[in-house]
C-alpha cells in the first residue's frame, strides 16, 4: 500500500482504516515523543543508537519509535550512519546519530 502523510498530522497507509486511526490517535503525542527520541539519540553521542536501543530506553513500541526516527531523519536533524549493531532479536540494525 502507498504511504501518505494525509491530513491527520501523522503518516499513515492510504486506504487502510486502522493505519489512519492509529495516525490520528498519536498526533497529540508526536512532538513530545519525537523530542524524547531525539534526546536519546543525542545523549548516545558518538556511539549512536539503533531503533531497538531507543525502544528499550524509552519503553516504547517499535512502531512509535521507528516512525519518530524516520521523521527526525527527514527533518535532517538525525542521520543514518554506515554502522550496524545487533538487536535483541540478533538481527543487525542501522545506527543513528544527531547531525553536528
């Protein structure tokens, strides 16, 4: 399905009512959660952080954290490094850092 930024204030999958409803429900928290994710990445310094590490630190679900990281990358305040680290599941994940 095609992703859409739509009018609800958060990205959702066009034509998917559950995705639309989820996007609407998180709008009041976006700014705060995005700020928390940004601070976790900033506090990680040169080490950077994976989405999985941010999820653990913030006690948040993957969907919430990964979406906020994507927004921060799109805002060009966070970037994807060439590094990878293992997650709790043993898979490798991208490492993110704050733009200097």
